[in-house]
C-alpha cells in the first residue's frame, strides 16, 4: 500500500466521562493551525454553523471555553490545547507501536498465542473476556478485537472476520450421571462463563423445555472446568477445541471465533487477518478448531 494512501487514525476519546469523537478533535487540530473558524470550516468541508455547533456542544458538556476570540481570529483556550494534547498522545500511540495489539476472549487468544511464534507478524496478545476486551477497543487501546462469540459484534454492528469454527461439549463432574439424550439434562446445575458461546446451549435447552439452572458465572473457561471437576453436582458447556466432553449439543452450539479490525492505520493488521484466514488455516486446524477453509 502506498504510504500516502494509508488511512490515518480516527479515534474517539472519553475524558472525565464525556465522549468526544474524532471530528471534534479534527476541529481543534485545524483551529490550532489556522486561527480562523472560517478557514477551519473550509478545510474540513463543513458549514460555519456546523463548526460552531460542534465547538459549542463540547463547551456545554465541559462547562469551559475551548475556543476564544483573538483580534479578528480564533484560537484554542488552555483547556482546548489540553484536550488536543490528550488526543495527540492517543493518536501517536496508535501510529508508533510496532507490535499488533490483540485483546479478546480466552479461547481465541489462546489459539493466537499458541500459533504466535509461527506468525510472520509481531503481536502482543492479551486474554480477557469479550466484553472487557471491547471496552479496551472502544478506547482505541488495541489493534484487533478477538471474539469467542460473534454475538457482541452483532449487537454493536461491528464488522468481523470469522477465522474458525468451534462447538461446545458438556463437561460433567467425576461422578455425574450418564447423559445420552437431551432429556437427561433436565434439572442439572450449570456453571456459566461470561462472554462465551454458552448462550447457544442455554437457548437450546429452553427451546426444548429443559429445566436447568445457572448456579454461578465465572470469567474463565478454565475456572469453570476446575469447579465442575471438583464438584459432585455442577456441569458446564465448554469449547471442544480445548476440552474433551460429551458432544450432545455439538450441532446446536457450532459457532465461529472471529476478529474485528479496530485500527486501520497499519497495513500489517489487515495482512495478519488475511494470513489467518488463508495461509494460517492449517495451523488453526492443528489447534483443535475447524478451519473456515479446509
């Protein structure tokens, strides 16, 4: 990609609980150079009234002046320059870091960590749950959001790329009852995992009028596994790529794990996703997942 065609960061920032989008920071940046609201409006291709409203709305939220009149022109107030400085710090963080920062659910980040040494890209991978990782993504602190369950992407209208299939297996306690039919799940007590694809199992049980209860919810699949194995009464559904178990709901819980590109300022981020979707599919299959492209 030609360097002049690389898309620059368009980041929004939340400061003191108030959200500001990139258009607001574009306005401050331009005013800091033109010292003229008329020239800034022309540069940003907006009307003078739109520009004034953009500034006024921000000033009303903050309760402080951001732009002040100086002679026949305008310049930023000390508060305006302070906000612009915060913007530059975030913007530079996005542009300057060499590694591709990935954060997401335990399952997909575990996969990426397992194959990271074979990737032709430098990565830093952080494991959490989908929702916590999404909060980081909204602050532009990651380059790629990795999702164990695409539900979050659907709910927030995010464009995602599926890189593999997985399904859930039933994990039983050591002395659990024999499960052969879906009706055998009646009355069982389950351990839930926050942000996982377990919703598919719960929805299936409800559709089949199977009574069950979710006794606890934990953040990690591995915590759920430990609790179940050390109990006499709890069950759970976990990803088949990591755990051996009963495949009674294999078809009903089939789902994709996916990636959302948050930072589009680096060509390598796009190239990494493309690599995983094509050349990296064999390595993904070796980790117990079902490749998108066999």
